[in-house]
């Protein structure tokens, strides 16, 4: 029955069958996270970095209602240039499939489809989380529930700094999701290496992460793991600069009554404008860094099995 909906790229299917390392990649970053042509360049470079580090890339999206795990170059370019792409979270999947629409997968949906295909490691920019002011709006990303329930490890540069990072970490703790720092004791804040919040465990190597993942899933401890991998120092943004830009963008979003799934793309775009493009450059570099670490973790995990 699953084959009716799910299409796994032949290269990815072969790698999974042979127990080789595969890294899942989201597509919202292509369709909604970055402008053309940088989005296409980024997607192609991320795939190359994953290959250079010994794993197979599997970008995930929905094309004409078909769930795709592993895209062709043409499909990536389609996602990066077509304006009629739905930002797809868990609740959207049944309708995107039944209406045969095109969808770019968020962190939550990428985890779902990766898990359906058997891919256990996923590289992204930053996870969603509890939005600032959520005590009034109840605006909490579906990413967090997916991390609690779906067996996929997510390598990220922390939570996007437009969020309430403290409440995001509390939510993950309540749901039993391990949050670890890759060579850091502090949870990274996307554009900056520091957030003021600690992690559950500091890990020193990809093998240490892979060993913990194997133990977790061998014990049938449901859910994923957040591996916070800080942006490289040379690409880190000034803490005050980025936070002032975020505060300005949040104020503008409130004034314009922007809510729901439109909030994050709006805020990221406004922060990019306010920082004169520096935030976009930082975003691209942290994604590259996460792809490299994810490939190493996937490789170690495949060898442990």
C-alpha cells in the first residue's frame, strides 16, 4: 500500500537495501527559505558535501502528489523556481496527495517521509519550535511533536533564533527528546554559536552520536534526537546585530497580523533585508556544516549495524 504513495529514488533505494549511509534533506529551504538562484546552488552544494563525506543525499518533497525521497536535479530546480509550492507539514500531507499538488517538506514532514523510507539521519538548517509569545498564541511548531514520535535524528544549527529557545528546549525535555551539542555544551542559536541555554549532553564525535542513536532505537525508545551543531565561527553573526534585526522583524509581523505558517518565512526574509543579506550567507554556511556532520553520523551509524 505504501508504494502507492511513496517513490524512493533508485540510488537511495539501493543504498538503503545495502545498508549504506543516507542523509535526508528538506525542501522548504529550497522553495520558501532562500531566493533563486541561491536556493538551487545551495541544494546542489549540500548534496555534493554529503557525497564527499561518504553518504548518499536524499532530498525530500512531494511532486504531483507523489511522496519523493531523493530528487533529480530537474525536480530540485522545479521546486526552486515554481511559486506554486505548498509548505507541507503533517496535516497537509493527505490533501497534497489527494489533490496531486506540489509540496516542499518542513522538518516535521521530512522526518515522516524519511522514516517511511528507512532513512534515519536528516540534515537541516534549524528546527522549528515554540514561538515567542506562544503563551498567548499557542504557536508551536509541529517539528517538536515529530521529534517526540518519529525515529529520525536531526542535525541542525539549533533552533531558529526568531523562536523562544528556552521554551523550545523545555518542550523537548517534556517529550523525552535528547538535545545534544556537537562539540559544544551550549545549544546553538542558528546565526550565533551561543544561546545562553545548555544541552543535555556534549558529544565529541559523530561516532558518539551514532552509538547513542543505536542504543536509543535498540531499546525501542520512540522519537528522534536533536544534534545542535554550531555555525562555524568565521560565519557567525554578531549577537546584538541579529537579535535587534529579529526584534524589528517580530514587531513588523505583529503589526501586519502575520500568523501561522507564514510567520517563519516572513521573519527570515525581513531579517535578511535588515542585515543586508548577511543572515542569508550565514544560513547557507551553517547548512553546509550540518550536511557534513550528518553524513559522518550516517556513515558511523551504518557501520554500527
